[in-house]
C-alpha cells in the first residue's frame, strides 16, 4: 500500500509550492484547488494530492502511529519501547501540523477501544452477510510489509466468487452453461487502516442491488489481527457475453439464486 506524507503547505507559486515535512522543506506540484499556505496537505511522490480537514488529519495520524510503531519493532525495539517512541514521534508531528497532543491522544484512545473489540463484526456489516477469511501473503505487500491497496480488490473478488458458488452460481457454470460473465465495471474503495504480512482478514460481502443487467455488491474487509476495518469497497458488475462485447439480462433462475445472497435471506449459506 502506498501512503502519502502529511505536511504543511508553506508557499504557493501557481501550480508549484513548498511543503514542510518533519522540518525539511520539499518542493512539490499542487494538484488540488484553492490550496493556500498553512493548509495541512497529503504529499505523495512530489505531488500535493489532498488538502486535509481536522478529522482527516487525526485519522491519518492514527494510521501513522501503526506504521511508525511497526518500523521500530521491525528494527529491534521491544513492543513497549516501540509504543513509547511512536507516540513521541506522533505528538511532535501533530504539534508541527497545529494539532494539540491532547486532541490526538483522545482520538488514539478511541481507536484503541475499537481495536479491543477484536473479531466482532463491524456495525456496517449486515448479520446475514457472507464471509471468508484470508491471510495476507508476502507477495501482496510493499517494502514495509503493508498490503498494497490494489490487493484489497483481489481479495474482495475472491469473496464475491465464493459467495456466488455458495448459491450454486460458480463462474464455470455461468460461462459453460449460460455463456455469460459478470465482470466488475466500477469500484469505489476506501482504505481505512493498514494490513500487514500474516494478518488475518475477514472479508464480508453482500449484494446491495440486483438489477436487470447488473449487480451491486459491497465488501468490508475486517482485519482480525488489529480489530480494525481495513477497507470498505463497493462494486458494480454487469452481465455480459463471454467475449464481453455486449450486456445481457440476468436469467430469471440466476436472479432467483442471487436473491438468496441479499441480506436477510434465510437460505444464505456460509463456507465451512
């Protein structure tokens, strides 16, 4: 996963500017509108990609705590030492960005309370949603052993296909018996917190809408290791022929089987 760096915009000169990050000043392109000196921004690959409000600043800082703590433990510090160092670093960064340590620590305590909830199902997930468990693999992570954002979509597709199979609608059946395919054409994703190598993810998936030619489904990826929601992703898939040249109506028996996957259906099955 690629994370941006928090910084304070100190100068704007047309489409370029300077961002102060950890005491260093970095020249960057500005890709957001109405940016002005004093704004807290997200800097990625030399580009200012987002101007952050107070809530977003605090949310990013809590994520940074996880990453910084992992950095210290990875380099040999004990869990307690890494926690102390990470908190010290975060307090300093917060002050540089104009956030009081008290405000940051309050948000971090709330985040820790959420983490203590452990493996309980997130509130946004329907009771009858389908789910699979998945362990993050080395090939899915970056140099910090954090899962790359594109791999959340891959894991969600695994869960979606398993859900279809649970209702007797495997992809092989769709292709060979019906000559149909249901490719995803639209994805809207929000990455909530990092997942790391060997973390166990529980991927919840359910259908939100069954149209004449399309499906809308949603996945919430819950990191059981950290107790936090890692990602919340909405998908739109369209029924097509196998050559993906034209859209087709979903067959009535397929729609009936899909109805079992709508939250609240008593016929819904879970994998063993």
